[in-house]
């Protein structure tokens, strides 16, 4: 018999940098749905992960911009009481 798994797909409120609120699936669910793992070999998955890590490490200005936006948004969220 097939087991029934309780998949928790929570909808959360998200505030973007200009303060508008939207309802989206939580980060865990979005990440699970975004990456293709079926039909890929273990070595292929490893290569994809390696490339993603390199790209992420390389993009410093993008990370700085993201951090500034994150700080600004967190401040707005705090003021909104979220």
C-alpha cells in the first residue's frame, strides 16, 4: 500500500522592497518545486550544484544589492508588524 505523506505547503505573506504585500508559497515549497532531480544522474546533479555554487560566489555586486534590499525590506516588515 502507498503511504500518505503530509506535504506542508504553507502560504506566507511576502513584502517586497517597495512595501507591497503578496501571498506566496513558503521558501521550502518553492525550492522543492524549482529543482529538477528526477531523470538526472547523481553526477549530473553534482555538476549542476557545483556550477550554481560557483556562480553564486562570483556575483558579489548582486549579493551586496540583495543584502541592501533585504535590510530595507526587513525594516519595512518590522514597521508593518509582520
